[in-house]
C-alpha cells in the first residue's frame, strides 16, 4: 500500500524540520537553554538568557562562562562543570539574581555532549525556573510548621465529618493520638453535656456564616471533662462548595475554674463558704419576686450566737473561727434545697425558710437550729458550747422588701437576746 504526499505537505514537512523553526521553539521556551564547549565558551544561548542576565543571546555566544556570571556564582557551579566535562550529568538547585534585581530559583541540568569516541566535547545547559513552585513550597512548609507547633488543637474533617488530620496540640489536649483519631468523627470527644438543639444551632451558623465560635464541653480519652474555646471554619473549594471543616480549639478548663473561683469568692464568705450578704440580698430579692408572683410566703430568721464573744476573747480568734465553721456546717445540714443560710458578719447568720406551712413549722425549724447549735463541739481539745438567739420576720407581714425584712428580723433577734439565751421571737408591728 502506498501513501501519496502532495507538494504542500512536503513543503510543510520541510518547514517543520528547519533550523529556523527549531530556533523559534527554543527561543520561546521559558527556560534557559545553552551549550558550552570544553573551553567554557558559549556556543548557543536562547532568548531566556536575556531575562536573567540582561544581555542579548547573540552577545553571549563566544563569552566565557566565568565572564557571564559572577565570581561567586562561578565557584558554586564549578564542581558541576567539572562533573559534566567528566561525562556525568549534573542536577542542582540554585538561587539567582536577575538583571532587573529580582531573585529567582532554578533547577539546573548540565548534560555532557559525548562524541562517538567517548570524548566530551562540551555540555548543554537547561535551567528551569521554579520560583513560583518554591514560594508555594515555602508557604506549605510554613503552614505545616504552624500546624505541628501550635499549642491549640487542630482537627480537619471532610464534609462527612470523618477526621482527616490532627496536630500534636490535639493529642496533648484530648489524649487521642493521630492514629486513634484519623478515620473517626469528632463524636469521640462528645461529653453529653449539650443537647441536640445546641449542635443543630452550631451547624446552622456554620452553614449560614461559614464559621462558628464558642465554648463547648468535651471529654478526653481518659474520660475527664474539659471546657474548650473552639472555632469551626468551613473551607470551600474553588466553586464555593464546602470541601473541608477545620476546628481550632484551646483548653480553657483551668481559666474557667479560676473564673468560677473568683465568682464564688465574690458571693461567699471566705471563712465559712456560706453565701455572703451580697448573694443573700439577691436570693431575698428573687424570693420576693417568686412569692409575689405565686402568692406564697417565706420566713427570714436572724441568728446571733450567744456566748461567742467569750470564746473569742478567752481562747483566741483561731478557735473562734473554727467554732463559726462548725456552726455553719450544722446550719447547712438543716437547709432544704429551696432554703438559704448566709453569714452576714461576725457571729450573725440569716436563714431563709421558703414557703413554710404556718408559724408552727417555722418554730419547729427554729427549735432544731437552737438544738443543733447547742450541741457541744470539740476544738483543739476544748469542749465548747454556745447558744443562739433567733429573730423571725415573715413575708409579707414582717416586711415586703429585703431591707425591711432584715431590719425587722434583727429587731426581733435583739428582743430574744434581751430575754436570755436560746430564745426565739417573731417580729410584730404591734
């Protein structure tokens, strides 16, 4: 079978093989291409050399290699030149300064030109610029170092919630290694401290805004609960469709405990750990709101210890403090969930009895308080005994504000104390 080739095809084939066409292709290439003889003089250089050295290729031809580049660069390249002239292909990376002052990164190849007798006549050069790739590589390396060294935990999932990657910070906080976490879902950390609406609201915000930031309780591998401050970000693809989710979080349990401790100190007595006057006033105000709304009542008892000053003066403040702590424990043992007992200063306490069933129940509770406090207590080898005087104001008959209730209960307490020890008096406006 024969194939006919017309005249136009022949001319086209000739043109494709012409030196001019090859030269055009080489000159249009973005990489530097050249040829250097054994004498290190240039025999060929393409147009890309002009961009790097600012010299037309035709003027480079005939130049010695060491005259084209700086002395420092020639010293760096000299081992590769010797290797090429010895018949060994060379590959290396180099940073070069261009004629315009910018800096580029290349991968250089020196390829020996060996004749039929095995003699190296020279070597061709191809230098590929990889500046953009190096910049991307540097950014990726930096991102990897940040990922590996950040103290925050980082967790990356796909759109199905499968964990793809975690950093050492994640392991430090959660206790799960990368091998244990990858392939799982973040549900391995769930604490069951949040209900389903909490998570639904979280994902609604992520879908609407692309991000959620907040605090969440999770559980470590060893079962310990911890509080974390977390940001979940959606990472979209080029078309804006979610591709990854990145969670960055820090363990703030210690900070939370410290804040809770500070809040506790602000509202509790430092010695007995009972609510202080500030918290007591808030509790009374809340009780007033509930009682007015629900048409219920409550009793406010003002307690003052009998004989405490004698103990304090004779045995010292340390013993007096221990006695007050013992009294506080006894009062707490009598408190229901809806009641409140507070220390308001010195040896004075206030007991709020919620919604009692008349004066008889109030009197029974007051009698139990008296009996409990009258029980002797041993402190540092001494058996001590004190009494208590109790004044009672009932809402609403004994006052309809916190200030009135406390003042009237205090008045009733002084009336009880004036009659001796371990007495109980109800406030009466008569």
